[in-house]
C-alpha cells in the first residue's frame, strides 16, 4: 500500500448466502483511495456498489459475509477487526452518508441535539463547546443557527441531507462513503449538495467515495471513477480520462447513455440486455452477453485486471 493511500482494498469478496444460492455481490475488487481523493463508484443497479461501501465499514447485513480479501485503512489492516474495534473506526475515521437521511436521523430528536450528542460522546466536549461546534458545523453546510432546534421532519429533503453531511464530518473522519446521497432530491438541490460535498472535501482534505448509478453526475465532481459491473471492478481511471477515452467496453456503453447538450441529433442508447445474475454469472467475462466487442475468448476465460499507465481495466482487449 502506498503511504499516501487512506484506503486500500485488495481482492475483496462479499457474498450473500441466500436460499436461492450464493450471490457474488463483490467478487475480487481491488483499488486504492488516496489522501484527499474524491472517488466515484458507478454501475447499474445490482452491480455491488452498496455492498462494497458496507463491506468497507463492515456493516454487511445478513445473509451477507465478507469471504475474502483485505481492507487496509491508513496502513493498518481492518479486515478482521471485531465489532467493538470497528466501532472506533466508524464515525471517527470513516463515516457514511445514506440516500435516505431519515434512516440515520432520530425523528424524535432536534437536529442540534443529535449533533451535540455525537460531539459530547465521541469528542468528549462539554455541552457548551459541543453546542458551539454544532452551530459551526450546521453553518458550514448552509443551515442557519435558528434551525438548530428543528426536528428532522420540519426540514426539506435537501436540508436533511445537509444535516447528514454535518453529522458525517463532525468527527473529522479521513474518509466519507456517500451512498446515492442525492438520488431522492430534485436536480437543482442535487447539484447544490454535490458542490457542497466537493467544497467541504477540498477544504477539510478528507477522502470521499461517492456511490451513484449516474456516471454524468460523478464526472462533474470526482477525481477518479471506479466502474463496477456484476461484482467486478472493470475500470478504474481518472475522471477526465474516463470522459475522453474510456477503456472498458462497459464504460463506453455507460457514457453513450449520457445526454450531450452540444449534440442536437445525439441518439441516447440504453445498454441492451440485463445485468448478470450474480448467483449464476456468465462464464468468462461477465459482460460478454452484452458486449459489442466480445470475442470467442471472452465466453470462456475470465479477464485479468491489467494496469494501463495510471488506470486499471479488466478486459481481454488489453491482455
Ligand atoms: P443499487 O444501485 O440498486 O443499490 P448496487 O449496485 O448498490 O445496487 P447491491 O445493492 O450491492 O448493488 O447488490 C449487489 C447484489 O447483491 C445484487 O444482486 C443484490 O440483489 C444482492 N444483494 C444485496 N443485498 C442483499 C441481501 N441483503 N440479501 C441478498 N442479496 C442481496
Ligand atoms: Fe467485452 Fe471481452 Fe472485454 Fe469482456 S473481456 S468487456 S466481453 S471485450
């Protein structure tokens, strides 16, 4: 692991052991997150994005299990930490923002009190100090002091998500994992929240993994994009290279589905076919039934992950 990496994931495997069979939701994923890096994790529904996020925090719901690989955080292996040890990592070092703030906020508690409680418990601040910090945190996400006494239901969806971001940054974590934080919001609020995230990330120097099914949205804010397909990481590249010169055929297909305002007669295409069944994934390359560039080899052999300069790609076209 490079010293400047906050997170390093090696050959990570998380499976769900269901009655129908074993779902290989994350199946051998490897990538690094550098200090102060903003990473986008993108892929269709069911590609394993959320499972990967939950695996890093080790909060995989049953019947899911981390069955292989390694997670290094700040140079220390956290793969086998027990629940008590992980509680020291969560919140303080790695925190998560979910799509629906109501799953994380207590509906019966004023937002200020929720922040104050976190700060007094984890940072051992006095009530007065915690209150001052809670006001500062809320202001940093664009919420004025007079809203500190509001209950979550008295705020709009966008405001609630801002509170969640304030909670997530309250303990100065090195890494935030945000799982579709803006999906439920309208486009304008979505844009405001993403910009807020980006500004805070730069100001505070933290690393962020932003999970989204929307590659266009990711490309607006992230430094690097990790593309997941059927539990595999198929491409990992700097955002500007993904946009101008995508390597993996699946990344190319994802980009074709983005509207380009500069092209009047652009035809938007959705990717034909369905995502793979992760209990019985296709043999060889999991993308081969939908890949316009599939070759004979692709139906038989799993491609290796190849490093191409500063990029990773899992495809026979590069071997
Ligand atoms: P979405 O964008 O729809 O949230 P995703 O890319 O985040 O999708 P995951 O939710 O991680 O994907 O799901 C990956 C695979 O694991 C899917 O096949 C899904 O059906 C399966 N899966 C997820 N959660 C569970 C669970 N609790 N039990 C069984 N299978 C699950
Ligand atoms: Fe397409 Fe083959 Fe590459 Fe898979 S390995 S993406 S099927 S060309």
